[in-house]
C-alpha cells in the first residue's frame, strides 16, 4: 500500500503538490463537517448551578442577525425579538414591557437627504424601543439617524422617573453625546464631550473619539458613563437648569493616555459601598474596584474570557458575565468557577437576569468572599482565537468558527499551485534541453 501511494504521489515537486492538495481536501472536509454538525444556539453547556430566573440577552450579531432573546435556566429560548440589525442592550421595565437599544443600517435612498450623499455608504437609524413582549409591538420609540452603522450606534439607555414621569437617558456614540428625553420625546438635558474635552486634530467629526458606550442613573442628577476610548469611567452631574459637569471616577480621563487598570471597558456597574464592577474588555477580564479605585477582585484572562462586555453581580454573590467573542453568557460562583453557561452565538453584548433590578445593593467581592481567578492563553493562541472571531464578521454564518481549517486549506491550495507550477516548469525545462 505504501509503495502504491509513493508511486501515485511521485517525487519532488509533483509529490509536494499532491500532498498539499490532499491537505486542502482534508481541511475543507473538516470545515464542512464542522459547519453541518454545529449545534443550534442557544445551547446549555454548563449547568452545575441552575439559576432560578430567566436571562435576557442582547445579541449584537456579526452580520445583521442581531436580536434580543429571553433564555430559560435550561437554555431554551422563551422569547425572541429580531426586528432590527443590531441589538446592544435589553432590559425589563415591568410586566410585558421590554426596553431594547437597536441600530439598523438603512439604504442611502431611504435615508434623510443630508445622509444620502455624505460620502458614506448607507446610514444608520438608532432606536430605543419599548416593546410589548407578548406581541413584540413597539409601544414607544425614540429614534435618530447618523452617517453610518459602525461606531455610530446606540449602545445603551437607562430608564428612570422624575416626579412620576418616565425619562430615558441614552448614549449617542456618533455625536459623542449623552442626553435624556421625557415621555413626550423632549430633550430635557444633554452633554457633548466637546463641552469638556478637546477633540484631537487627527480625529474628524465622524471619527471614533470617545466611543461612549454606557450610561446609568446613579441617583437624581448623577449619571455614570463609560468613555471607552479614554479607558475612563466618569460621572455626569446634571443641575436643575440642565447644565452638566463631568467628574472622572477611574481612568486617565484622556484620549491619548492608556489606563493603568482598564482598557476599552464596557458596562461599568455600581455595587454596594460604591464599588465598581467593570467588563475590562481588552484585558479579557472582569474587574471590581473599591471606592478608592483599588482592585479587589478579578476574573477571566484570555484563557477563560474573550472580549467580555458586561458583568452583573447577583444577589447570591455570583457574577453574570457576557463573554462576547466566545459567544456565550456564563455565571461565576464565589470560587471563580463557571457554574452555568449558555452558548448563544450571535456575538452577545449584554445580559440581564430577570427581574432585572439594579446592582447598587448587590454584594461586593469582600462581602461575598470572592476568590480571584485569572488564566491567560499562550500569545499565539490568543491571536488565533482573535482571528477566528474577526472572520465571523465576513464569512457566512457557521463558517467563521471553522476559520482555522479553512485558512489551512487555502494555504495548502496555494502550496499545491506553486509546487504544481514548479513541477511543470521543471518538466518543460527538461523537454527543452532534450
């Protein structure tokens, strides 16, 4: 058998070309089998400590497949909203009312006139929607347009009341703005980053400057924001006359400086005793700081999490984490062990355990006796996993997770082609000489 194979493969360039071709076929077969056998999502992968309540998950989506879902403790979808391109935040407002932060790409022909010939392909319609969960009907909406989908989306909103009237505060990433509206859709206050910071000369008006991606009302007149590209969490203090001042909480408070603790964070959350729980995204970890800005607990590392973008402390001391590039939501216990996990697919952005109350009364790491748990991958493995994540933005659904065998098959085909040309070239030279 071996002799037959050697005869078929031939020698020299011919053998290498056929070996490369076989490798390409094998890798393509592996990738195809992987796509065809991929399980449907969501999929419960860990269930050592089943939660009592359902979980709301916002799926940003890699290629306009964004949606909001409600997942049972068994990992089953009991509600779904898929009437938009991207979903960044989903929160329960009470019986049969869900708040959803969405962004939808609109063809140029359907955009407002000012965005039709602005030099950008298409435009984005950002929309905060209050939907009736039983019907998915929109019962209230606040929307605005911007130049393009990427880095101009509505990533977060927070509901609060003033004298019994509904208000919503939102982050407007494309305009580096935070603003609040009432139920009549009147703007009651707004803050532009240019009010307190100087935009760098190298960043134009549509450039990704602050990347403000989160806002929470802490108390009347005080709102916490995440300036992602500043590696900074800050507070906005809003006066009765609508004037706003900014006060940094943690971070360099400067676009040009990298934070000592955080790097491009998402969804900072206040806990008891003024502690701060943050998804420290580019460090692939969750970090908790006390009121003095000292790190008191960490979880994750590249060996466990990949670009997490949300973390919520649960009443029992567990932590619910949205592990974005691993396409899953996990629950971590006091020992730093993952005790519940759901593979969601679709690039999860944020998750809330119902009924969805705030975290201000949730236990700190000290009170809950939490143990640190960080593990990092080998640097090459980190880059490989990052590459797989990026390919999900461009490859058809299901093929992104097979990026490594697909990449190897492409290299093998190139190798086969090169060796084949060399083989033919050698044969041509021999005939020429003869």
